[in-house]
């Protein structure tokens, strides 16, 4: 009797496509996103934030997305961006605040060079028309700089970081799909760097363009086009990841409108002056657009699970923080880390089934361990700093590994 051939093992079920979309919002956005992502990765079993199928980043979110696509972990980014006054590990370098605060010297010089010609033109116009002196000299508005802070520091820092072994500043050479969105200033259209015909642009330059907040950074010229912040059109552009087939999409939005009614002892925001009014107005606009977008994503992609993580609207400290302070950056990153852990624990009944559909699950023991931290307020320097960080990271990894086995 002929023996039956052994049955062939069934081919492994392909893992559903997983994506990540990161919104912008200035330096505060990157700080919040790094803390939130660190919490997500260590608290969700099976989640590798450096091994996702697609990354979409806007403005400061583009910096974080580009880092993840290049294999830099959230904890490494914490060392590079948040604790930038300590000696870095091999293969990393610090992003110090002064890199982001250099005056736009080239822009100032270009505008200053226009002044003599504009002055002569204005005089001729007034002499010829004999009309209002103010209207004749109105052309002097062209001498105003298009931005006051140079974005070159972002480009140069990322260019050097992505030149290290195992990384790439070329969208086409990355192992994972990365899309950075900026806005064409002359057309108002959103441009996707990382997709043809814009995939030959260096990642670092695309991030600089996406982070060019109007009025703060000069527009970035690329191939005859001038680009500004990608959030001018949409807050997150998460639809790009869904269009590429993502069935599980993690979205992190660091900017929400502050709701002062939760703090009865606090005064009205109008009493805080112009900066508080502008900050709240911008937050409300960005958050409102995000809510509209998220609702439309759910309708157009009913087969995808979209998970949004963002701060609580009653977080006064997040709203009033000075993000350029070393101590505040550390505190805000730790706050994002802890708040995201708490959010995961509180929403476990909702999130658990969604994650399970994609082969992931929450590590409840890790989430319940209140001793876990990401950033320390006081950071020693020199050799002691390196030893302290090494021991802290080792202790942290051992705790997470222990609870993951429970």
C-alpha cells in the first residue's frame, strides 16, 4: 500500500499592515511623541516601532517618523533629543536647542539687500504719482523676512545622523516606507516627499520643509518650489497610511485645545496675554481639523483599526510649559510617557480586542508597574551619566521582561 504523502504545513498567515502617523506642533510635539511612543512600544507585546510598514510624519512629527524609519528607537531618541546635555551613546548625537534657535541670517541678508532698490523705486513712484507717501512706500513689505529662525540646523543635524552606518537619508533606500508631508506655498497643495516624483529629495531636507512653520522659519526652496509646514493643509495626513493598506494605524497627536473649566481656580486664558490667546486658537483649529479627519477615516476605511493617542484637554502643565527649557523638556516627555501608559490601562477593554486582531496584546503587568520611568529629572554628567543611564536602562529592560513573562 502506498503511503500518503505528509500534508504540507499551511503557509503562515501574513501579518496585517501596521502604520504610524505623527502630527506636528513645534518642539513640544516631538517631545510628547517620543514619550508616548516609548510607552506604546514597551506596553504592547509584538509591537516593533522600527519595523512598521509605513510612517507618515508632519513638521516635528516628521523628525520622529524619519528617526523610526531609520531604526532609531524611541528610547534612543529620548537620549538624543530630550536629554541632549549628556554624553551620547555611539552612533547618536545630541540635538541641542541652540541648533533650532539660530537666526535666519541668509534670509535677513537677502531682504536687507533689497532695501536700497525698494527705496529708490518708492521715491520714483511718489515723484511720478504725487499720491500718498504711505502707498508709495508700501512695497517695503518685501524687505520683511519670511522667517526669523533658520531651519538649516534641522537639515544638517538629520543629514549627519542618517549618514551613519545602517541608516539612510534617501527615501528610496529605507527598508520601510516613509512619507513626509509639506505644503507648496504657491499652490497650497500638500506634497508627499517619499513618493514619486519627490522621493529623490533627501529625507533631512524634506523634514526641514515640513517643519517650516510660517512666520517662524523661512520657506524651504526645493526644485523651484517653496515649501512650508505640512499642517497648513491637514493636521495629520493619516489617510496616506490607510491608502497604502495599513489595517492597524497608530496616530499620535500632541496638540489639543486646553479646557480651562477643569481648573476652577485658574483665570481666563485671555488674561494670559497674546501668546496664550494665539496658542489656544491654533490648538483649537488643529484639533478640530483632526477630529473631522478621524471621523472621515473611520467612514472610508471601516476595515482598519485606527488608534489615536493624545494629551488630556485638562493638562494645564502641558499647555503652559516652556518647551525650550531642559528641565521642562524632560518633565514633559516623562509626562507623555506616564499619561500614555495610564491611557492604555484605562482603555484596555476597548484597545485589547483591536490589538488582538493584528496579533498584538497589552502587557497589563507592565502597565501596572508604577516604578517604570523614561526620563530622570536630575541628570549627572560625564562618566557617571553614562553609567547611570546604562544601569537605568538595564533595570528597566529587566522589569519589562519579567512582567512580560507573567
